[in-house]
């Protein structure tokens, strides 16, 4: 069986076409399949539209979460519920072409690979968003050491063994592309051009994208702590140089330093300390969330 997991949130404008395109691809593979739509608290007609298609096609299934738990939690819910031997992940905005699942599936069927990810050779989104996403992927790849993750996202397909490994990682602050790369196994990529949305606005705001980027960096990299270390060393160096300058000034009888230089030094060192506290606070907050051990999501209703 092939399982396709699709998180949805207020995608009433696109979900009909997504189901039609997925259905066409999966029927062509001539295998049993299921489309698992995980409703992440939609308040429009997304779920009624999917249920209407389910009345015509029993392979369409719906998991409704009790509220909006976020993109990563919704995908995780679908993966835990999936019954297939091969599991595909795709967002509901149709920026990633469902037709590529055929190529991914054929690569997995050879037995040479456990995971096949979509690799974006180009992106058609707005210039500002494209720049931010490319910058993040480049920074994350270099900071985490997971170089194969650049220009890849959630769009992928894997076998049951790889899925079990992915689900075994239980952290609450999740960045699934990073976890997928971290777990290893035999991975490959298929290239494609990521399109802009056909209709509507992105459900991931800039603020949410920055939050996801923060979870990724703090979960897979010590870059923030290393940044603090370097900043602290710079502060120590500047303070030493300032101290030497003060001693030399007194010995040579130069004009005494005024209050402005003292104030600047205090502000500089104070800013470094506040930066340290902020970075440490981010780590402590994530440790606190892990120690709470709350479920990632709650399911309100299942249509299967």
C-alpha cells in the first residue's frame, strides 16, 4: 500500500484539484493507496470538501485535530496513522507537483533507496520570501553539517523502515526535514522547480517561518552558543584594549577619558550579556518543553 500524508489548513480553494491530481497519479501506479488529510484546525470549507470526495472515493481519509497544532505536528499525526509500505509527504498548496510521486515510488521499488526527497532547483515564489528561504537553507546546512538538506523540504517518500526510524525521534521541537536527513539510511533526490501557489495566500506567515527556522537551528546546531562565545571573546578583547588605552593615557599624561567612553563600554558589555541570556533562554525554553512531555497533538475525529 502507498500512503500519502497531506496536512491541510484552510485550503478550500486548492484541495479539490490536489485530490484529483493525487488520485490520477496513484491509480496509475496500480497499487492500493490511501490519501490521509490531516486537518490542522481549519475554519473554512476544507473538511466538507474532502468529505464530499471521500463519499466518492473511500481511499480518501481525514484526521481532524482538536485545534491548530502547527505544520510539523499535523504531518507527524498523519505519519503515525499511515498504514502503507511506502509513505509520501506533500503540502496542500500544490507548489510541489504530486506527479513526482511516481518517480519517487519507482526509485524506492528498486530497493536501492529508503528515502527519496524532492530537490528544488528553482523557486517561483515572491522574491523576498525566496531570498529568506534560500538564506535559511544555506545557513542551516552549514551550521548543522547536514549539507544534503539544502533546497529540500517535506516533499518526499520513504519506505516503512525509514518511517519507523523517523517516528522514533520524539522531540517536541520538530523540524522534519532535518530529522529525515539526520536519521541516515540510503537517500536520494529528484529535481523539480517549486511553483508559486495557484490560488490563495500562504498559510505559513513570515513569523511562523522564522519560528520554524529557530526550531531547526536550535535543535540541530550549536551555532547560537558559538556565536555567543565569539561575541564574548570580542567583548573581552575590546575591554582589554580599552584598559590598555586608559593606562597609557595616564602614564603619558593625555587628557582623561570622558564619561561617554565609559558609558559606551557599559552598554557594549551589557548588550553582550543580554545576548547570552537570550540565547540561553531559547535553549532553556526548549528543554522545558521537552520535559513537559505533552502530546504533539490531540485528535478530535477520524474519518476512515
